[in-house]
C-alpha cells in the first residue's frame, strides 16, 4: 500500500524538487551577473524530470551530474539534472554569460511553475487523505 502511494506522488515530488533546484541555479546566475568570467548554467527540465522519474522508481533519489565536485555546492544536489552552460546571445567583454533579462524571465517562469507543481501536489495529497478518511 505504501509503495502505491509513494509511486502516485513520486512524479509531482520529483518535479517540485527539480523546480526548487532550478530556482537556486537561476538565482545564482542572477547573483553573479557582475562577476567577470562567470558562466550562466541551467538544465533541461524535461530531460531531468524524465531521468529523475526513471531513476527514482528503481533506486531512490537520483543525484546531480556535474563536471567537478564543488562547482555548484548544494544547488540541484537532489536531482538527476545534467548542468550545461547557457550560451549567451550577446558576448560580454569580461566573459560573463549572464543575460539579466533572460535570467529574470526564466526565474519568473520557473517560480510560477514551482507554485503550480506545489498546488498540484497538495491537491493530490488532499485527495488521497479524503479517500483514506472516507
């Protein structure tokens, strides 16, 4: 019974974790907008979610893949996301690839989607509790 409940919540829980981890990455990008040589990073949410739901079904919580330990601290540590440098549409002189308008738009979009995932997960939990209580 617990396995079935866990499986029913796993997809939305994974989506929520990935959204939270992506929000941390986007915030780090914004925070480093004036850091010379900083390279903006992100991950493909769809691929990461697909990978997380496959991996979590078999072996628990998936882990982040990064090119070197400590590059990103704890951000996205609970995901199966493969981080990639975001190519800039316009190069900067100091080598920084953060484009504030794009980062803000991605941040706002991800925040809205995080809230939607949270509400959906809460609704799913309420439905399960209602079914259990009768």
